[in-house]
């Protein structure tokens, strides 16, 4: 993450309406900002879209993992659990074994460059027996490594490679962590917010494609 | 055998599991290979003609769709999703529009939803037809391809009449539809559906009972239900392995809750089952279309959404049953006019992961027979 | 028709070339091929005499020799394959084990 | 006249390609030259009115045995040139053997000249009309006078086939 | 010098018919092969609800010529690491083998190069057995994995199916009692029956084996496009490629001709003994005339001058040939005493068997090749082990049993004095029964084998990696 230093003047600027860290959607940044949680500021007229989740499911998780469950939310009727990063794999395993969330539907990341914990990992789980979905989230610092979910769901293999490719997040315990969509020698991680949409690895393009620019 | 091996001098390395002890052969299939369905590259490690390992090399078609999404407004991005699974553009559009509608907390009016259902089901048939033709071609049956293209053409003509485009249709808008159904839509769909049953029978006559076809596809590329779920494989691949599960039934969207249809399942999860499941799905889609055109509700086709979409901050995940499997959209909004993050869960990408599991231990010839069965579209795999 | 000596000299030439091949080459497969060549030289002899005496017996024996050559090739190549699998070589002078 | 042209044509090709066969480094090239030799030998058979043997040579030798050779050469990856003879001694041995055999043959030819009318260089062929239809005649002797050798040859082939299968089979016995 | 010249002249004088036939074969076969390709495209199009080539000439009639020109002027590539000599030599070998083997085929009672060769059909089979060398050497010389795999596959396949074809031919030879081509046809004429009716199993095993020998679908694994790109031909282009291509089609003609000669009555017209069917002989003249007239009608509508001119040429050719046919037919049928003395009349009359024989022969060969095409567009491709299983577990035993049963039938005829028909029907039924048993037994084993592969697959240790 050589470009870590560039993060502050990141290209979020093309979005004038982009809120600062304090106004960030509460769900995503939860671990860093427990205090800002009840804000839900902008939509004053309409009911808040994110409400705390308090049902059987979340209680079971809290009971099992205690403080590791940082937050439980419901956003547009979709359940979200925010988990301590170190406990992420354990929670995932518990979800698969005890709560029967047997399908890892999707696994991805979101970049919040202004936050202290920059990356959110987001896993969408689905349970065949109960026909319900659950979203697990955890937040990571820029240089922090995550635990690979590969041992829980083999499906995580390529998904984690893609996250590594696009965000540069390293997964501990992944059998073969290398780029998947971009060429192996590519510099930079395109889905980070500080990677401009026009930016590219011109050196690679020049060398391998024999043209000045891919644009 | 062990002590025999010891009498041999130490220079000779022991490689018992390769043909004649010769080196493993690494064969490169693709990206320019006639049967890899696009720019997929598979490196096959062979012992003789038997596959002992494989690696998919993808990304040749990577365009950074998710990055583009963060720099376009919600409406502007909609045409881009058509370019992912370009043989099922309508389904992609449906998933995206519904996801954004969920994010906006609006719902498309009933008429729009029914028309969406009709077009999406036609698209499913078209996608399966293309799959069937190319898959049969991979196994060496030339003729079904042309029959399939003939029927697909009729569907594409309906699309063309509806929205002017055949392939990348951009048929739907966030909040409903832009175009009212043209006058003879029902009639066209009905004519197609009425004739289609006989056409499916034609393919079945050519393939289903053909003993060469059976020999090539039965017990080839087996994938057990547990493996499917562990690897995230969805859609016809999952159903062929015997899991009776379809998002259209499990979590109905559009207007699927109004129609009766069956979920076909396979018994073994081999190539033949995947073929049968897709054939049966075409029949079911035909039935859905016939039910839908019987009663298209009147009313508006567009919900009230503003010209500028500013969804409240938050996030939503919405998935539909695309022809190839679960097509999911995870959209994060920061309250602005552009999505903060759009994550697309491409069914092809995740189904492709199961390829290695399917082809191990088979012959190279079988790889060709198997490679088509997850029904991958590289535009979607690479995005 | 030419006198039979021509055929005999042709046969002799092939036989000699085959013998040289057997002695000088290290590659067992080429040694085997040289042996085939020798058998072939013998065939020419037999067929020529068969023609010159108007008797079909020579040709019958030539047929037997072809059958024999086929058997020899099959067994020889079988040995080579078995050997190659164990030793990864086909050089005659490296085949020095009586047992493996 | 035509006869001798045909003979020398085929004989020349046979000797030339036989020589090339034992000198090529690449086993496949050797095989190709051996095929050429065998084909021209087949031509000589035809010139000798041994039609059945001609086609037998092509089908069995060329179409069968040589295909087997090429198959094995490809299978064991012998397409790389191998080192030639290590010692000069062998070349000397070869030369001496060749010389000795040649002298022997020349001596026999010289000896045979002494019998009048039967010398190898003057012995002429039986007249063509004396020859019966080749294929039928061959068949009759094979299944008549030579029935026992024929059966033995077929048993030999069978044994060879089984032996080859046994040796060529991949050993899968567990330790 | 003079002596040599005289020798050559004498040679030509004795052998001119044979030489002419040989030259004709070498010149005409490539053209015919080109048109077989066109017919194949058209048949394919017809079966697939399309039109096929339509651009060059009316209904694409000139397409083969355009293709040939394209192939000839294409750049001729030799890969860097290829074995130059063998790469050059292999396609020539294939083509030579295919054309040489035509030498012993009788396209009608006259048209045959090696006329009195008493090994007859065996020559055809033997020389076409050289074809695999062209394939295997070409594949090896290309220095390409696809090519080598294609070459190895094709060798194994050809050797296996040659055995079946050989046994099938033996059953025919047994019935005919000779190897000589013209005698085989005469035997069928004298016996009042085509041998396909006496030994149907022999014919069908030969049919299947011949499809496999010519590498046609569903046995086209050596060049299976979807797996091996183009198999042994992958690295070939331009002229060399077209040599392979021609060899393939020439081989189709060869196997078709062999099958026709041995099982379908060679150049005999259907029911040659039935006098009142004589009007059938007028068919070729009428057909050709019709084609000629059609060409004349279409010539005016051609977009390009060249095309129109070519159409005229084709039309003229057809009509001239039709006229010759007609004249010969008339001369044969008519009985005018006045004409009997005329030299040209006698010449025409003597041409009759040759011309009509060739017509019927080629018609049967075309039907045979049509079966090839039909199967190609209907069936998927075999897998290699299935192909081998079919060859070794079903076809070879079946054809072997068939040889024995034909032998038994002949023994019944000669020693017990049975009629040929009942003897053959009885033995054919017995053979069919054995065939059914074989197929059932094989099905059981095939299921077991594929199940074991499947089991193997699940055992293969894998880490989901990659």
C-alpha cells in the first residue's frame, strides 16, 4: 500500500455532496463510530432507513460472541451484523454450522478512505433451510490483514482474490493469493477511492501491449 | 515394487502417475480456442489425455465495470450492466433496476413488473438456447446450433420491436419501464410460445436419447450438491445437482409470485443433468410467458421517481435468478447522485470456480464437454 | 529377366547396412529397425529364388518372416516401453541390468 | 530392359535410404527412411511377380510394424537427437564385420561361377507362364503343405501380442 | 538414345489406356473433391435450415474454385521449430497414398489403371494404409501439442478400424471367391445379387469402419475442432493444408468405391438382368441435359461477366456430355442393319458399358458419401475411449464372427448343397444375434467404466486451488 500517503487528498473530491467522515453512513463505519450511530441525519422527513436489529438471530450471535458483535442493524429490511475483524472467520464458521447459512453468496469490500478503519469487508450469506439472508461486515485498517474465509466456504477463493486484486487487502490462510482479473504485474488497486478512474499502470501497458495508453 | 524401485539407480526420478514417466503435459486452452466460449484461458495439466489439474486465467475482458459505476449516476450506469452478460442483457437490467428501486424504497407498478417478467423469461429462453447450441457444438453436434439460433432470432426480434435493440437492450428503467408494450407484444410472444414446444422436442429428438450424447455427457463433470453449495455454484448447475431451489420461488421478485411453474432438478449433477435441467427450464419459462400474457394488468408503467436519483444513505443487496445463476447487486449509497459502491455478484464468475472440481480426472475431450456446462459468459466473468 | 545375382547383391547390401546399424547405433529403437532391415534383406533373397525356380515356397517363407518380424517388433517395443518407464533411457549400453 | 530399369530404380532407393536410416540421428527420420526402404523392397517384390507379398509387405510391414515404431518413438519422446557412438572401437568392429561378410559373399559368388549354367550371375528366371496365379497358389501352399508352420506362426504372433500387452501395461500394483 | 525413345513409345502404345486413366485421376479427383465439399456444404445447409454458399456463382456453384484459388495463393507457413523435411513430406505422402490407391479401383468396366493386378482390392486397402503415416508424421513434425495428440489419436484409430474394415472385406472376398475387382463385380452379376444382401453385417461394419478410417464425424477426433483446434493439421496452411484436405476427400471416394465394388454391385445398374428396366439407362443423359439447360437459363442472370462465362462453359460441357450419352444410348439400343457396318457406330456402341458403368458406379459412391454427410450433421462426436471401445469390443469381434458365419454359410452351400440365399440369411441372423449380445455386454461395461471414472474424479485430491 505504497499509495497510503495519498489517501487524504483522495479523489473523493469529484463528489461535492460526499459527506465527511462524521456524516458517513453509520452502518458501514460502525466499529470506529459507535457514538455516531444514532445520527441518521439527512433524511429528516422520511423514517430512518437503518434501525438497530433486535431479534432472535442477533441475540443468539451476541450471546455467542459477546463484544465481538459490534453492531446489529437492519437496513431496508436486510439484516447486517458488524463483527470484530479478528473474530470474523469464527463468526462465519458459526453462521455456517449453527445458523445454517450454508451459501456464501458474495464477498466483497468497500473503501472508506477517510475512516480510521479504511476497508469494510462485506459477506452476503444465504441459508437454504431458513430462506434468509444475512450480511456480515468487518472493518480493517489500511495495512491490516484479514482472515481468509476459504476454509469455511471454498467459494471464497476467487472472491478473495478479487478483493485482493481490487483493494490490496491480504487474506491470511488463502491458498493462492494473487491477482485474478488484472495482470499479475499490475501496480495499484483500482477500486480504492484514491485510484482515479482515468488512472492506469501506463508502464505495464507500454511494456506489454506496445501502446502508449490504454485509454 | 518398493524394493524394486530401490535397485534402480537414483538418477531416475519416480513419477508413477504419469504416462511412461514422461513429463506432465501442460496444454493451454484458450484464450484463442474454438471451444472456450470467449476469452477464457484454461491451463490443463495432463497425464496422457487425463486431466490432473487446471487453472483458469481470466481477466482478458476486464473493463472495470464496478469502478465505472462509482463515476456515473444511477441511471447512467444502467446500460453498462447490459454489457456484462451480453447474452442475457435483459436479466442484468432487471436485477440492477430492482436493486436501485429497493435502495430508493420504491416499487415498480404491477404492469411494469409483468412486462418485465415476460421479457426476462424470453431472455432466459434465448440464453439457454445459445448455451444449448454451443454446448452441442462442443460435443460435435453441428446441427442444433442452427436450430437454436433460429428460435433465438424470433426472441431477439421481439426485443427489437419492444425497445429497438437486440442484444444490449437496456429494456428497463429504474422505477419501471420507459416504453409501453407495443401493440402486438402479446400476440408475438404467444405465437413464439405456441410453436416453441415443438422446437424443444426437435432438440430433444436430436440429443436426449442419442446414445453418443448420453455417453459423452452422463457421469461427466459430476458435481455433488454439497460441492455446489460450498463452491457457491448456483442456477442450473445447482439444480442439476439435485437442489430444488430457485430464487424466483424462494424470494420472488418482479411478478413471479403470480405464476405457476416447476423447478426442474437433476439426479446426479453431471453434464447430462445440466442439459436436461436447462431444457426443462426453457419449457417452464415458456409456460410463465404464456401465463403472463394472459393477463397483463393495465395502469402506469413507471413509478414516481425523480429525475435525479438520490437514494438515502445506506446499502442494499438484491439478487435475481439470472439464466446463469444468482445475479446479485450490492449497492452502497452515500446519499449522493452517484452510487458509492456497486458490487456485482456475477453467477458465471462463481460458477466457473467449480470447473476445476468438475474436470479433474476426466479426459481432455471431456473438458470440452464440461467447459460449457457452467454456462459462462466472459463479459460477466471479467466485468 | 536379370540374373539372380543382382538381387543377391541388393540383399547383401541391405544386410550389411543393417548389421552396421545394429553394431554402431546406441539407440535401441534404431537397432530394432536395423534388425527389421536385415529380415527384409532375407525376404528379397527368398522371393528372388522363389521366382527363379518357379516355386511358391520362398514366398511362403517370406510371409513367415514378415509375421516373425511383427512379433519381434511387438515384443521388442514392449520391452523398450517397459524399460523406458523404469529407466528413462533407450540407450543400449545403459541397459546393463539383467533384472529390474 | 524395362525390368532392369525398375529393378535398379527400386534397388537404388532401397540402398540409399537404408544407408540414411542407420546414419540419421533423429529416430523419426530413421523410421521414415526405413519406410522408404521397405516400400522400394515392396516394389522389387512386384517386379518379381510376388504380388501378394508386395501388398503384404505394405500392409503388414509399412502399415503395421512401422506405425508401431513411430508410435513408440513419439511415446518415449525420442524425437530429440541422441548422442552417437561413444567409442571408435565399435565403428571398427562394424567395418570389419561388414568387410568379412562382403568377402564371404563375393567368394560364394565366385565359387558358384564354376558350375556351368547355374552361376548366380547367369541364373535366369523360370518363364512367366510357368507361374500360377500368385495369390491363390500362395494360399494353397499356406493352408496345404505349410499348414503346421502357419499355425505355429499364428501362435507365435498371439504369444508376442500377449507379451507386448503385458510388458506395455502400466503397473498399478500397490507396494 | 533412339532405343530409349522407342522403348518409351512402345510403353505408351501398350499402356495408353492405363496412362490416360492415371492422368485423369490425378487431374479430376481434386476437382471432384472440391465439389464434394460444396455438396457437403449444401447438404449441411439443407439439414440446418440454411442456404449454404450462395455468392460465388448460382447457388455457390463456383465456390470450390474460389476456395482452391484462395488456398493456392495463401501464405505457406512453416513453424520455426518444425521439422522442415517431414513437414514438407507428410502431406505429400497422404495425398500420394490416396491417389495411388485409386489406381486399382474400377470406375466402370473400362476405367481402371491397374487392370489385371490379381490382388485387386487388397491393393487399394494396402496403399491407403499408408495414409496414417502422412497424418502421424505431419502431426509430429509440426511440433505442437495439439498436432501430436491429434496424430497419436488418429494413428490408434486408423489401426483399430482398419482391422474391422479388413475383416468386413474378407467376408465379401469369401463370397466373391476372388480379389480381382472386375471379377468381384462379375461374380455379383452372375450371382444375381449384391453382396450387401448376403452379408449385411459385413457391409455395415465396413461402413462404420470406413467412416472412422476417413476421420469423419462422429469419429473425427483427430481433427476435433472443439478440442484440438484442427488436430494434426493445426500448423498447416495454404497448399500443404489443401493437400491434406484433398487426401481426406480422396480417401472418402476410395472407401466409397471399395464398399460399392464389394457390396453394392460395382458398376452394375440396379437389376441388371431385368430387361424391362432398361429405360433407366436413359437417366444419365436426361439428368445431364437438365443440368445443362438450367445452367443456360441461369447464365444470363449472373452478376459478373466471369461467372456468366463460366456458367456457359459448364452448360456446354453438360450438354455435350449428355449428347454423347444419348448417342451412345441410341447406338446401343438401335439395331439398324445399315449402321452395323459403320465404324463410328460400332465405336459408340462399344463405349456403352464403360460410360454407363461409370455413371452407375459414381452414383453409388455418391450415395455412400451422402451417408457420411448425413451422419456427420446428425450425431455428436465420440470420446476417444468410447471410440476405441466401439472398435475393439463391438466391431472387431462382430466382423470376425461375420467372417466365420459367412464361411459357415459357404460351407453349407458347397458341402450340404444348400441354396446360397437361405444359408446366408441363416448365418446373418446368427451374426446379428451375436452382435446384440456384444452390444448389451458392452453397454454394461461402459456404464461401469464411466462410473469408475466418476468415482476416480471424486477421489482426486484437490484443494480448490486455482
